[in-house]
C-alpha cells in the first residue's frame, strides 16, 4: 500500500450535510478537515474527532447512498471510544442527540452508552473499564 496504514473510514449519509457538520462539531468536538460543496448545496466533508476520521455526505439516492431518515433506520453503529464517555454523551445530548440508553458499566468490560444523532446515526460512546 505504498507505506500507507490501513484504515476503515466510515461515511455517514445525511439529509442536511452542512447542519450535520455543525452538529458533530458541537456534540463531539469534531474538526472539519476538508469540505466540497456542489452548486446545489450538497456537501461532502472529512471530519475528525481527536484524530479519528470520518466523512459526512449528503445522501445521493442516484448512487445508492441513503440516510437513516430515508430508510427508517441505520445498519451501522459508530463506536466512539473516549476517556470520559459520561461527559461526551452529555455533550451530545445537549447538542441535540437523543439518549438511547445511558452510559453505564456493562457486564462485558466497558463503560458504554448510546445516543442517536439528529440524522439517525447511532453512536456508542465508551471506554474500557480497567
């Protein structure tokens, strides 16, 4: 791979990319690394949360990319591992996410909770219990 490190970088399809970018900045402290906008306003942006990269893109049914709002759910959960999942989940809810279940110690060794962002994506916010 020409010296590149292998990585899996998800792309979240949303209905309002510009608003989603601002939500992720407010909810998770994400930074915008790159943005491309079409003349019609559709956006694709590369984002990062403490260096963990992901993309946001307005849905494009013509290319088979649908948002959770369009399909009525999501097939993927985003795992966000942080030092303080309680604080991050609280911040996300304050920014407009819906708590699916609160952060709590889980039997399988993680402190974890789940929120749904305003665009239908589920985020499991966690840290390993030591």
